[in-house]
């Protein structure tokens, strides 16, 4: 059942190229230059004319929502707010009939996300679900939706659900962008073609496994770890930190790289590993200067870089290469090494990777 892998989590990490293909298959038709999503097509006007998109989710799904915020605003030019479902529902939020609320949930059973959707519906918003589990409560409660089609995710730490959520949300953003004319046909086509290359780019990222394992061995005894990224890769930093916390029980925090100087930089010393996402696109030079700041304080730098990078290689203690892609799609590849890094650290520490202590796969309590 684990398909020859030692743990479900590792199997699910490796399933991502296939899972993403399953997510876009039949929806993305590059030859015809269209994206077809029944739940969106049936409600296209309503969704594309949204005054605002509200995204509600918890945990890793919330991180996918943050990535989606950058993608929706960039491509479809619709204002987006991303909320923790648990905070949103308890603070008398301002919701109008012109709002579209998107609930992201792997299990489709998360109690707070479900309650947020019910609340928004009562106030007249259109509710759209992005769930993995077919027929789940949230998928039934929403007006429309799009499944991620990632297949069952057994490991408690979410991996393929995250990247397939981002895939669905990217397709949705592209569809709305096309409808509203906020991107050109050429750009639209470029995204579709690049999305088709993502599964093989993830395959290459997965090939870094042995090297990542070696890095894991060096840092497995760290007590703390920082994760930094900017732009599209800021939510990836949050997700990397969450993965490490939940399965290895090492304290980790993710920050937007520029926030370092507003506090967290005080933590840096020779004991502190800092994982920095420093891919070529997206404020590269700014990230390089953040790396210099860490280096001058003797922090240990593990950098996720674009293949062929030389500048960061000179500064970092370790580099992990990922293939280059369009900036909004980078989270789909930069996430992979972070999943593998936490996986290997947790295994080396002898932790129960698939069923970490205190955690449940679906959180149906409030
Ligand atoms: C992290 C993790 C949790 C879930 C969160 C939301 O690896 O598994 O943070 O992402 O509990 O769950 P869903 O997506 O089922 O609503």
C-alpha cells in the first residue's frame, strides 16, 4: 500500500508529478487555448465579477491560500484576502453578496473552515470549494468547487494536497484572468505550456533527494530553524517551517525575508540553520542581501536556488537546486526540497512521520 516507500509521506511526496497531472488533466487544454472547469464555467460571471475574493482555510491549506493571493492579484487583478478560518468566523467579518469565498481543505471536513463557509453563505457570498476528498462536507456545503484529484493523502503532514491545491487555484486564476482580459492570450498560453512542464520539473527537484538527506544529517540536531522567502515564496517558507515542526518537533519559523531585520535577526548565531528560498525570479538581489546579513552573523545557510546559480552558491553553506519556471509557479518546485528535508530529519530522529504526536488528519473539532 505504500508502493515500496518506507512511509506514506515519502510516497505522497513522490506522487506529486502524477498528482498534478491528474489535477489539470481534462481541465487545461493548451492546444485549444482553454481551461475548462465545470464548477467555474457554470458560474463564470459570478466568480469573475467578484469585488473581492476571500480565502478561508487552516494550516497547510491556508499556506496554499496565501500563494493563491499572489497569483490571483497578479493575474486576475481581483483583490484577495486570506484568512484563518478560525479567526474569520469569530470576528463578525464584513461580507457582501459581491464577494466570492473560497474554502481550501484537503479533507473537506475541517470544522472551522466549514463554519466560515456557512457564515459567508448566510451573508450572501458565493462559496467555492477546493477540496481533495470527494463528497466531503465542505464540497457539499459550497455552491460550486473544483476537486484537487490528488488521490488519498494518508500521511498527516500534507504534501501533495498542497501542490495540487496551488495547481487548481492557478488554473482558476488563469481562467478568471482570461475572462476579465487582465492577461494577454500569449501570456495565458505561456502559463498553460509551462504548467505542463511542472511535473517533470518536480521530478528533477526530487532527484536532489540524496543531497538533501546529507544536509538533513548535518542539521538534524538543531533546536531551532528559520525559513525565509519573499513574494510567492514567502508562503513556501511558512509551509517549510510547518512541515519541520509537525513531524520532527524542531521549532521552526517562517518569515518574509525582509522582516528579518525587524526582530528575528537577533536569533542568528552559528547554531541557527536558516533555509532561504533564493530562486532567480522574484527579488533575487534582495534575497541575496538577506543571505549576506545572515552570513555576517555566522548563521548556517541552506539555500534553495535556481539550477546553475553561482551567486548564492558562494555565500551559502549548502545549495539545493530546483529547475527554473515562471515566477508564479515557483512554489510548486521550491516546496519539494523543503518537504524532503523535513521528512529525512524526522526519520533520522526516529519520529513517527506518518502519524506525528498530537495531530489528526482531519480536524473536526473547533
Ligand atoms: C499540515 C496539516 C494541517 C492541515 C490543516 C487543514 O501538514 O496537515 O495543517 O493542513 O489541518 O486541513 P484541511 O486541508 O483538511 O482542511
